[in-house]
């Protein structure tokens, strides 16, 4: 075991099975030395642990919980990359993260929510996990998911 695989073990992280697509697409595509993932939802064992809009207040998904869901969605994206590439040890660097947050109209903390993804990538890849990023608030996501995450990585 070396590199990223060893780091995952040290962090106590096991990649989940690749989430089955919910429509007509594949979880990830390789183009040259890059892998682009489809938007990944925070599925755990095939279900969403929370649904709804992110914000402050009753009936909303709390931003801290949503950050954890962004972390889970990122693990699902990493699983798709690992399956396509053969191993996360082949990842040279994380290039881009795009995070979507189903937001209550008054919520403006999308960057904090998507930090759940960015911080995980930093823990797993170190300096190679530093990336460009977008954190976008949207009205609704598939299956009423609170978050969705896409990754672009370079393979070595």
C-alpha cells in the first residue's frame, strides 16, 4: 500500500461502492490524463441521509450537517475515480471542485458547506489536494439532495 491508499487507511476512511447513476450518465469519464466525475450526491448505502434545503432554521438542513454531506458526496466521487483509474494512488492532483448547495433563499454560506469537500481532499491528498473551486447555491438538486459535488483530477 502506498500514497493515497495508505493515507486513507491512516484516516480510517474506506471508499464506498460507486453510487449507481440515477439517470442516463456514467459516474466518471477519463479524458487524457484527467478524470471528470459526474455530480455525486451524498448517498450512503443507496439512500440520502438528509433531504431538503440548506439554511438556518426549523425544517432546514443545518450548514454543518450539509458540510458533512458534501464530504460524503466527495467520497462517492473519489470512489468513481478509483474505479475508473484503478487506484487513487494514480491521482497526481485535484484540479477542480464544483459544489452545488440546495439553498434556502436567505442562505449565503455555500462556501462553508463545500469546505466539507475541500477539507477532505486536503486531508487525503495533502498539497496535491489544493484545487480551484466553485460553490454554487441552487433552488433544488436531484432527489431533493442538499448537496452535489463534482471533481476533476489529473492522473500521473
